[in-house]
C-alpha cells in the first residue's frame, strides 16, 4: 500500500519547501554535484547520502557542509532515514510546533521513536541549533544502543576531551562509540562534544549508523579501543599458580544438603577429585538455608532446607536439628576446600512466598502495574533493588553470614540485578523524577533509563562490598553473572563496572552453551579478558540437568578452551549432574573428572595487598 505520510515527509525534506524558517534558509533540491564539497573530508559520505535523497543541497548548488543544524532539520533527517523505527511512546503536540510547521510530522515521529525529546512545558525549540553531543545522544537513544563495556573506560580510551562530556550523555556516547558512529575531524581523539554539530558531522554520523561503506575516512572514526588495564586495588596482582575448581551445591534435584551424612560424602568425593571450591546455596525460594534471625523477622521462618518443589518432604524437616551452613564450612575446611555461600535468588522471590505476601511494598512492577515474572513454569516477583528497606534486608542477610560463620567468601549470581521491564513502581518512578525531572522512558530498553537503574544497582553493590569488608577483610566477594552483553541490557547487571570499581574479587561467568564455537566466542569477549587481568575470572560450565544430559566430551572441550585462554578456572553446575542423568556410567564420569584435575592445586589469589589469598 502506498504510504503517503512516508512519501510526503521524504519529499518535504527533499524539497525543503523552498521556505525560510525563523529567518534561516532551508536547503532545496538534491544536486548530482554539490559545488562546495569537492575535496571536503566528508565528500564521499555527503554525495552518497545526497544520491539516496537523505540530505540535500541549496538552490544555488551548495551544501554548506560547515553550517549548523537545528532541531527541526535534525528531526527531518532522522525521520527520513529511520522511518521504520518502532514507536516507544505516543506522539506529543508541542506548543511551539504548529500543525502547519514544515517539520511537524518529522518532529512528532522523532519524538515517538525516541530520537528526540522535548523541553518542560511541551516545548520543542525547533529552530535551536544542536550540539555534537546532542546529535549523537539522539541517535544512540533512537537506535536503542546500550554499552557492553565500562562507560568511563570507553570514553577515556576514545577521547582526549572526555572530561567535557556532560554526565547525562556519557552512557549514550559510550554506546555510540562502540557502534562506531562517532566521527571526529580533524583529530579523531577530540570529540568537541559541546560544539555545534555541522551538516557534514550529521552526514558522517548517519553514514556510519546506516552502515554505508567507504563514506567516512577510517582515520576519523572514533574507536572504543582497549583501555589500559588498571592496576588492581592496593597495587596487588594475581597469583596465577592456581585454578578455580568449583561446583555449586543446590537443594533442587539434589539431596546433598539434606543431611550431614550426604554433605560429608560429597565433600569427601570432591576432595578426592581435586576440587578446591564449593558454592553452597544459602538463599533461594524466599528462604534462607541456615538459621537466620534476619529472615525470621522478614518471613516468619528462620530457615527452610527443602523447596516447595519437594512436595514429599516436610518444610520444617531438620530445621531445628541442623545448621547446614555450619556443617558444610566445617567439613569443607577439613578437606581444605574454600567455602563461599551462594545467594542464588538475589532480588528474586516466588510470587506466593511469605516474603512477597508480607512485604508487597518491597516489590517492583512493570508499567502496567503487574509484578509477576515467569521463570520456566514458576511465577516470580522481584524485590525492588532501589528501595532502602530491600537494600537493608539484603545487606543484613549478607553481614549475618559474614559475622556468624567462618566463610571464605560470598557469591551473588545473575539474579543480583533486575529484568529491564521492571522499575516502574511508584517509589522508583518518584526517585527518577526527583533526580531527572521527568518520568522514565516508556521503553524499558531505552539507553538512559537502563543506565540509570544499572548505576543504582552498581552503587548498592559498592555498599554490599563495603559492608562485607567492614566485618571480614579477607572475605572474597564473588559474582557469577551471565555474559555482559546480555546481563547489562536485559538484567541491569553491569558486573564489568563492579570489577572496575573494585566491588568484586572473583567472577565466574555462566557460559552455558552446547556449541563449542559459541562457547569460545563468549570467552574471547574483551570484557572477560580485561576483567581477568585484574581479578580471577572463571567460567561456569553446565554439567547437566535433570532431563538434560551433557556429554563428557563437551565438558572436557570446554575446560580445555578455558585453560587455553588463560582464564582462572571453572565451576560446574551442579553437584548432582557430575555423575547423574548422563549417558556415561557414574564410574566413567568420575574417572573423567579425575583426569581433568589430576593433581591438587590452590586457588588463584590476589597478592601484594590486603586482598584475600585463600
């Protein structure tokens, strides 16, 4: 079907209506030869865009490549190029953009798709010239870019004048730099963020965003680069004469935690197989698996070893008789195993848990007010990581363990974040409005809104780290996240920034891939290699699930790939699947793991500072 609106605005921009807006001459026809771009650094790009009817010359045959661009003109360019962009909000009527304004439709479209926003009072300021940073932020926002690396590292590596970048623009600029749409002439290292953007600048940005080959000389395209690795805190370095050899102990599809006899047998077995680290779960399904006064106050139950999935087992079974965490620490240390309790559920809880029922004000929500989130067949809710009472509850749980138990570390995982569709509860929205001056974006993936929430979680992680260190200086703070390119945009978990700021001292990235090439591609990602130059970075490897067997050949190939890349080791998910539910016989599996870890080795450690050396 003929799209009149798309044709009209493309044609309107092409002709530019032969009018003068606010005293400014508007470019008219596209010329095959523009007389003032010959020899210009952006000539190839300008000519290609002109041929595509994206940008146009003036009636006198000039292009005026160094002329500024106002907001109406920029909206028209964006609408012409990205007319198929998905709308993220309803169109706004601006008081200073009458219906007969030459760019009214383009402005409305650029607003709806997230490329541009207005000013307070429903003002757009169509004749206001825009800066380079504003143009780049608009493109990054409209194209839904999100940085995969540390924002500060990217900007510092790419630009000599990074300090001049406004705070609001840093995340978007970093993502735009990663996507290679930032073009700087004549000095590729100098962004000049607050300088007015020229028509040639905008043309070059669009060429890069559109993927037009050869449009911009490569020497002017800003590169994110590889930031120089920072020296670990305290001038320490990593002792590479060891390897993480870990396994997670859970209470789902496994009875290893359900009796001291089971624990003793498991620890003995792991020691014989030359493992050196165990991660026993202590927080899941809305309960602690150790006697907790903090949990009892919040949920009415001091502990629960079995999950609701174990319908045949009494929830109060062995609750009064045992302290599972005390036992696993005692048994583990007897065999010289490092013991790091694992806070599996993080901010997540079952929707029908006592925690959720007793504290509905602790829960965050989507835009429509819904709070439940489906994980497989299970209904979950998410504690609001921005709420001070939730933060206190989590810190109190962590410090309770660090204070009362002889643990070697604490581990958080991929649930110590928040799915990006959440954060629209009244508390968080009001906090955002107080800080930013407007409602959060209706697009949960919008760059600034993602970054704002991720930064709040970053800040909280810093508080957790400080709380741990205040009670036990040599307690390792570990995290087992998903790969960063998923963890940050999807779950607001910027673990790379945690590492860069010194908030974590061990990282075990979950890379649960069957395909070896995909597995290796994750290991080769820059953020993993950079983090591994500062702290031990291991890889989480799936050894099987109930109903999903993982062949020995796959596990062996993945361990080999980790070692070949100089990473710090591996941890297997999970204990029961080391030998159960596999095609191979248990004895075959046992012998294979023994061959993987032929002799005992220590864990890698931080030396030369007060970092722990376990």
